[in-house]
C-alpha cells in the first residue's frame, strides 16, 4: 500500500477520537466557566449578607459597646441581602419558581452571632390550613455551651465574656473570664490557654454537629422537592474556622447543582465585622496659609499653628475639597 493510503486509514481511525476529545474539552471548559460563575455568586452573596447584618439603627447596638466583638446581628437583613445577591447573580430576580428551586440546593445558611448561632434550613410544619408545608425557616438560636465532668456549665461568646453555672456553689456568674474566675471554682476558668482552646472547639463543634443533622434531614426532604442528590457536610479547614469565629459572620452552602456530568458543591464565609478607621482632619496651616489633611496622631499638625476646620471619612473626600496631604513623618 502507498503511504497516502496509510495516511487516509490513520485519519479515519484517529478522527473519531479527536472529535470526542474536542467535545470533552468543550464540556470541561463549560464546566469550569459554570464553576467560576457559581463560586463568584456564592462568595459575593456571603459577603453581601455579612455586610448587611451589622447595619444598626441604634448606637448602643454597635460594636465597641462593652466589647469590640459585640454587635447586634440582624439575621433577617443579612438573609435578604444574601438571597437578593444570589438571585441577581443567577439572573432570577423576577422568577419566583426559579428562586424556590435554587433554595432546594441550599441545605443551610448559618448566621454566627456573638453568643450563639442561627440556622436557616428546610423545615416541615403544618400551615394555617392544617396541611403539611415544606420551606426554609429559621431555627431557634443555639448558644455556644460547654459542660464539664463536674457538672459546671459555661456559655461562651466570641471573646472572653462568659455566663457560667458553678455547680459546687450552686450559683450563676456573668462577666469577663478574668473578672469572675476568682469567684468561681470552675477549673476551666483558671486556665487561660485551655479556656481559649475549649472555647474555639466548642463553637466549631456545636455548629458542625448541628449542620450534620440538618443536612441529613435535608436529604430526606430534597427528593420530594425534585432533587436527587446526596447532600453532605464538606470538610472545612481548621484555618477557615479559626478566622471565621473571631467575629460575627455568615456561612452559606450551595450543593447539588448539575454542571455537565458533575455537581457543584461549595461553601462560603462572609464576615460581619466593621473595621473602624481613624477620621481624616482637614484644616489650615496658619503659618503657610495652606489647606492640609492628616490622620491622627500627627505630631507636626498638633505642634504647629494648625487649625482644624473639617473632618472627613477618607483622604479622597478631603482632597475633593481642596486639601493637600500633610507629611506627618
């Protein structure tokens, strides 16, 4: 046979494999694009929910009153912002049926408060007409509670504030650990390092154990809602938990959405802490007659003939009003 004949035979044999390979490559590319789209939507929604939970209407609910980590968490406001962001990124803001379908792929949303946590998940209940209803609802708030072998009970928070029951003395104590430990016979309150280790592990374990039960329950309900997928609690690295339980926040799961021959399964954390920055002062240097701005502390401004006239949230606002930066160094 001529070499051209061999070449034709080779092309005929290889072509189907190349065609299948190109189709598979296209499928992989589409799957990667969908994964990126869903991950972006998931992380954005968690961040939007975390940001919205700390918008307060009363000053005494702001962080910093009694504790840097205490703040009033508005779980409803956080949920509204999270779902609105999710619906917007999925393009279903005006499609109620699509929104309800997407909710089936969300086994749980956790809002971590200062002294406990809430879980938003599927629940079965009787409606006003007496018929069984299935929908997402908030579960009661659960505290971060620890019980030791002596029968003592400690309710933790995201910082050193505790509410404890001293079994041997039969009384309750509340306050910062270092302030009440001398009045209690609870061993854990006397060991600073062990206290911090137990506090963190109790918060994480409480949420994980509760989530495992809730997701298991979701698996019982999901098939009746048209989703045949086994939901599971993903392995969340300890580093992610360590960073998350430092402040109030939100945890969102999105699982079981078909993408090609695979399923999307991911989670995202959103922080609710407000990072407070120092204000920018704008004033006039009387000696030189120049409008300047700076952040406190600034020894040059405080020691010179500098008259403060305005206060701004950031440098950009000060510059827009004609102020120039003062080199404090």
